C-alpha cells in the first residue's frame, strides 16, 4: 500500500472516531455510567444546576476581597448573564476569582452548624431538584475519557479525626463539583477508573475496579463527596486535603489523622440496573457548549469557611478560600483527563 493510500485509509479509519454525534456520545456515556453509593448520613445528593442558578446573586470582585452585586454583578442574574461574564471585567489583580455565585437564601459563614446546613437543604429541596449526572466525552489519540460530573448544592466536610490531643476540623462551602472518569483505549477497551476527591484522586485498573457489569461503583464520602473504591474510614493524606502547608504542618505537629466517613446508604445509578434493589435512577445530561454554565469562569458559591483547632490553638477560623469553579475551569482534569487520572495513585497507603 502506497503512502497516499495509507494516508487515505487513516483518514477514513480515524476521523469518524473523533466525530461522534450527540447520540453516539450519550450512548457511550450510558454504557459506562457509574453507580454511586452515598454515605448514610449524607445531607446532599447530586443535582441539576438549574435550581442553584435560580437562587444565586452574581457578585464580582470590585476591590481586593470585596464582592459586589452592582453592575456588572446582579442580584437576580439570568443564565445568559452568568455565562457571559469574563475575567476581563475585573482588574488584573482581582481575578482569582473574579466572580462568585452567591446562594442568596443562606449564609456560608454558619459553617457546618445544623441550622446553616438545614437552610441549604431546604433551599435545595424547594427548587424541585432532579438527580442527574453531567456527562462529557473527551477524545485524543491516547484514547477516550468518559467524564461524569456531579454537582452538589453544598459541601459540608466534617471528617473523622484521630489525635493524641484535641482537634477540630470542618470546611463548608456552596456549590461542589466532583468527577468520575472512565478511560478507554483508542479501540474503546476499558483501561482504568479515576475517582476525584478533595484535591487529588484515586485510580484503579478496570479489571480491579468494583463494577456492576460495565458500570463502575463509587462510594461517596459524607460531606466531602470524595469518591472511594470501598466503604469504611478512609484516611485523607496531606497531599490531597486541600489545606495550606502551614495548616498541614499544624496537623502534623498535633499528630492529627484526617479521614473521610464512607458508609453504605442510598444508591444512584443508570435506570434499569438489576441487582441493586431499591435505588434512585439517575439521568445523564450531555455537557456541551449549549450548557451555558460551562462558560462561567468563577466560583460556584460564596467564600469557603473553615474551623481548624489543634490542641487549643486556632489554626484557621472563618473565611478560607473560595468555592470550587466549574468543570471546564478545573485545569488538567478537564483539559487532559487521560494524563491527569493516569498520574493519580492507586492507593494513599504510601502518602503522608
């Protein structure tokens, strides 16, 4: 076969793989849609973003550390207004983040106090929420990445702590995004599963990953919504806990071990799956440019609040960073999902 003939053959053999129709992408996503097993005491389930968008104020950083709803912000933004904002509308030093979607019914400053969490639960339920997962198909010459993005109305992290002294640690913020990634080879043979959690993630070969047929099973930690491959008490290493070096040093100094709580409560998954008993069927919504929220560049919630005390010393109290940005603004997990998840460890046992 000549060079031109080979080139022509490659064009016909490879090009269609890069040009799946929406129906083809949806079929692929449904084939590998995960089963998500939530902890028994979990207060929030993955939901559609529409209810959250309907309850937010759009705030922009008009001065250092100050966020305002005055134009170009808005007290009652439309989806189009949220999608149209850009970082050029903030001064160069005020772009991290330039924007906040502030849930208008509740105040994150209450942290994980029962009344605060009840406020977010009630606001979420009042929207008539739907249980959905947002699906995306990524293709490169290295293979396929099927990404499943889960949106939670609120994040209420209250880990288990083991320490020879005394310690408290809580982190709360609005609008939490988490992901599960299934990686396929170029010929669509399943290779591995990546479960996002905190500021890292875990990877497991397809042959070793817990599954129901072609559907990987993820156990979701209470409050943090981190994904794990089994239930139990799961230690969160310093490298993954999203805290600063000084905060981690304080935890190290106090001998504090931080762990997720992962138990078996309610279950969600693809409709019609046998063997699960009573569970909540979850629909897949295809992520595409038509989903306006994918263009929004800011934080999905107001300021994050944390409380960290080790042996009577307050390490952090009050404002503590920001809520997470949306999927398309989370760096390599979006731009290079195959390479990003391939670098994730298969276990945290060797991590501090």
